């Protein structure tokens, strides 16, 4: 398996100057043993990423919040089953995906008319974030709206890749051949260029 | 030519990441909730998972009204709780639990509502609390035979059992998604 450099810089909490255990780069064991600081570092490192993974599955904000909280409880309770702590990102991605899809299925079952909407548009309407959120530029809005119109598979793939999840774990999470990731990534980004009209 | 013409793939990936991050930030309260996950079972005694029907090769079907079901047993030397998770055709998920005091031995239950049956020592003098992410804790009624029945929402749950002498035991977090196992 090819591993990228660890730890992944997926959040705001990573201190690039700090020393890390190459076997347990996120101090997962300490966190599971109840070390609040280690747990907080995990939350800062992966919190936003888990949220965006859930959103990439087409969930609304409320459902994505539910899924994200569920993932943290599952990590606390099942995290010791992760034999290689370096594979934490893949475990989080897979767990997020599984429960996000569970919610999607329930939503579609409870409201069949939502099925077409979720399948065609991917994400629900871009609902407003906190009022004090950073004002997005026109270009950022176009990119976001373009991203929302991508096929769910593309959104999933891109959100894993921008989180620097190693290709091997991306392949495992999405059930695709590792050799096809590069080409699929290229096609998804080409589609994004087209729908967001950002040239290139 | 647009200023963004010529972006290479890596730069476009970074740009769309930034756009999504800025236009769709997670709720601030999500961080606090994630921190609470660390302590949900603080000062609770963990019961071991003794049985999980999802680990069996073939799924179990229970009852005419139930679409699917999963049976779990958690316990220690003194107490065990059997939980059956069912999902009806309307999508409602129900936890049907039975708590047994393993130190009491078998006894006969003679109750007109359940008939006469031999059961492990019941543990009806306990409190049961359902713990779920993103939801308030719920204490549920337990009958004199140690049985409780509760409809739940959400994707996972844990159960805390409080004994009269103050022991507080917890199951692990288990999935309510019958497909997830």
C-alpha cells in the first residue's frame, strides 16, 4: 500500500512542527484511553472533513450533523478495532459514508419525491451557514454550485482527495480500482470546470 | 481569458475545497458534540457484547409485523441485557429489551399477559437510559420482569443500566441500521 506523508493536513489543528508517532500519527490510542487533549486534536483535525464527507453524500445540514456526531460516538466505542492507527482517515471516511447512505435511504423511503431531487441535484439547496460565516466570492460560489451539480461519485472522490486520504484507502472506501482513481479524478475536475465555467 | 483559465487539477481541487469549506461550514456546536462523545460512558462499567445475530451467517426474521430484526446480548457476571432491534414496515425502529440478574438463577414468571414461562432472574428494579448522539438522554420504563420497549430514531444507541445500589453499566454503542450490522 502506498501511504502519503502522515499526518494529513485536513484540519486547522495540526501543528506541523510537533513530533508525531509514525505508527500512531494522530495519537488515536491516547484519545481512546480518555486523553481529552488527544481527542480534541482528532476533532480539530477531522471534524470539518467528516462534515463535508457527509454533505458530499447529498445530506442536508441537519442530517449531516446527525451523521457526524454518530461517527464520533462510533469512533469512541469501536476505535480500538482499527488495527493500524494510520488507517484512521479511511475508517472515518467509510463509517461516514455508510451512515450517510443509511440516512439517504431513509429520507428517500420516507419521501420518495426526494429521490429524484437527491439523485439529480446531488446536494439539497445550498442552505445558509452561520450568519457570520466568511462571505464567499463569486468564483467560490460558482465552484460550490458546480461541485453540487457533480455526480455523487465525483463529489465523494474529490472530498476524499482534498482531505489527502491515501489512494489505497480511497479505493477501498469507494470500492474502485486504485488504478482508476487518477483518471476518474481528472474527469470529475473537467466536469467541474465545465459546469462552474472556470475554464482551464 | 479568465483569470482562472489554466488551473491545473491540483489547484482546482484546492480551490473547490476552499469554496466548499467557506460556503458550507459545519455548525459550531458540532465540535462540542464531538467532544461529548469522549465522555458519554465516563464512570460507567462496560458490559461485554456476548451475542450479535448480525454476526450469524443468515439474518433472523422475527414476528409478522417486523420486517427485519437484530438481536444483541450484553452482559457481565451479574447482569445481562438482551435487545431485539426491529424495524416495521413504516420504518419505525423499536428496541425490545430484557434485563436479567444472573445471580438470581431461574424462576417461574406467572403473568397473565405473558403466560407462564421460566426465565432467568428478572431485574425489574433498575433504571434504563437510552443514550444517542444528537438526542437527549431518555429514561425508559422497565416492568417488573425487567422488560422495556421503546421506539427510537437516529442511527446508533447505547443503553445505560442503573442498579439500585448505584452500579451504572453501559452497553457499547450499537447500530440501529439493520443493514450496517
